[in-house]
C-alpha cells in the first residue's frame, strides 16, 4: 500500500481558512445578538446564514476529497478503494442528514 496523498484541499487551504474565520465572526455575532436580546427572527436568520456558510465549506472539502483522496485510492484499487468509497459515502450521508 502506498502512502496517503496530502489533503486534497491544500491548494485552497487559505480560502478554506478565510471562510472559516468569516464563519467564526458570524458565530460571535450570534452570541452578541443573544446577549443583547435581539429579536428572535433576526437571530434565526443569522443562524441560517451561518449554517449555509458551513455547508459551503463542507461541500468544498468534499469536492476536494473526492477529486484527490478518493481518486488516488480508486487508482490504487482493492481494499483501499473500497474503504475510501465507503468513507466518502458516509460523509455524504452525514451532510445530507444535517
């Protein structure tokens, strides 16, 4: 068995980090909204925006995982390919359920 390839998102690592920092700011904003007793619907709207932003990061990471890690494992074949495909399917299922 060959070594695992580097994380598929390394080419976009700075973009992922930038997005996560923005989401971190959104969560801090949510905390401030609750502390200042902001109207419920306004808080829910911000929660929804934050959730969509996290979903976008998850999809970006999944896309990179499929095109790098899974593709590498499929090229290797055998049990490695089967394991990576099952892992990817489980990740997709988690995203769909969330």
